[in-house]
């Protein structure tokens, strides 16, 4: 258990007993063994080896960022997290995502210099970024959009023609790439290399022509490609199943657990108009850190697929009438279908019964029907194929 020392002076008046107005406010408790730092005039404790951007966020101070992700190594690509820092040699701009907290560090996230630096970074990012927010799938949940409103200049001084590229490029069956929107934050490439172990998406070209792409004839064939869509801070990477389907404010969402394997990944199920449109990974430390396999992320498409059975079918005539000698399959009431199935399964020898289960059922559903066939009917002829084929 972490020990704390109390600094409560016993006074309820925040202005009383202050000997020096320039001294930082001291919090009620500071972790023993922590690293004392001062951020915006407030004293706080950072953990040993903690990055400045994490220490500030843990204490309720948000520093804007694009490239930084807590589950990947920091690279300081975007420079959006520049803040004024005095670590003993005077104030200077430093990227908070690359800076480890040191004792007595003084940080100013609200100074004019800090605001001007962040304003400049956003202005440069928007030089070639297309102003297509109304038709971009990221609109309404876009960090670039939000931070431009919060920290940006409000208008651009550039009047030159923006860079244009072919859009969008299908880099896999489920992921589309819009190179015009990319801000080169290195999130997708780092994820592919560090987390998934499939370095199939890279930086290409140099200078002003630098872009993220896959190599020719080498698609982004990763089992985890959908995660790059979720962590992309702009609309450069979009998921084909969700494109132009809804806006974030139109979605209803509920926390759930992924059903396709035994990992138990936490997911956010988002739906609109009584139809599931998207699954997002939820960052849960003991389980999945927010990452999902593509089978978990895009498996919901089977729910509304045209080939999915939504009710029992029995032999019948072309007039949709039940007929044991009919050549067609027609819809049947559940009671009739279950009675017919029970009669058919109880008559033959168990060794003649075989059941093939669907690969998209939950673990619990797979266990239930397997136990029914093996335990109740006494047959060991069960199988489930990954491709339902």
C-alpha cells in the first residue's frame, strides 16, 4: 500500500495563512517516494519514470496530442504536446510525451509561448488537410477537429492549393486509406510493428511527399488491422462496414464482452435504428488494452447478413405451405419445427446423428448444443468449421 503524508493545515479558507502568493498550491496528500513537480502553479507528485503527459492527465490536466498513445512507445512525431518546461536550466518548449518527470520540474501548459506553439502546429497540420469534415466518417469524434477548435488559430493564412491524392484506397478488405487526411502521426505504423507484429503499413517517400501506405501488391492483411482505424486521430483510415452509415451522435452504445473467443475482450457495441453498426475495443488493463481482432471487430456483419437464418425452415410447397414431401424450404412456427426435430432425432440410432454448428456462435452457445448432442442424444458426431463451410 502506498503511504501518504497529509499537508492539511486545518484551515478552510483558501486565502488565509498564505505567506507567499507565488508559492504553488500544495495538494492534500502527496505519495511518499513520488517525484514532486509543479504544473500550472499546482504541486503534484508523479510516479518514478512517469511521462509528463501521463502525470498531468492523471492529475486532471489534459495536454493535447495526436501521436501519443499510452499503449505504445512515444515517438514525439506530431509536436502537439509541446509545453514550457523548466527542469533546472530555464523555461523551454519540450514535448510532454517524450519527457520523463524529474524532481522539482516546473511546467506551464497555459503560457502564451505554449499556446502559440500548439497554435502553430495545428496551422501547419491543416495546410494540406482537406476541409471535408461534413463527409468524413471521423467527423464528430475527430481529435484534430476538436483540438483545432480548442487550441487552433481559427483561420489559416495559407491560400495555396492543397495537396490532392487518389481517395480512398482499399488497403485491405475492411480498411480504406485516405492519404490526404493523414497527419503522419505514426500510430498505425507503430501498432502494426509493435503490437500486432505485422509491419505491413509503412511511411513511404520523403519530405513533403511522405505518406503512409502499403507496398504494391502487399495488402494490409493483418488479423488486427481494424485497430488502426480506431486509433487513427483523423479520418485517414476508415472501416468499410461503417463508412457513411451514421454519425457519433446518432449512435446508442452499450458495454459488452466479445463473444467470438475465450479472451473476453471488452467492447463497446454501437447501434443506430435498431441495427448494430460498429464495435470498438475498450481499454481494460487485465484483458485486451483496447485491442480487438478483426473477427471480433467486424463479426457483427453476420447479424444482418442476407444469408443468416432468423427462423426455422421446413419442407414445403411453393405456396409457403408445410409439406413433408415438398421440394422447397419454407418458414415454420417454432413449436412445429421443434416438435418435428425432436421426433426425427429420437428415432434413429445415436451413431447416425451428426451436427455441424456455426462458427459465429458464442462459446456458451457452442457448449450448449454440443452438450445436447453428446449428453442427451448420445452422439459424438459434432463439428464446427471456422468458415461455416
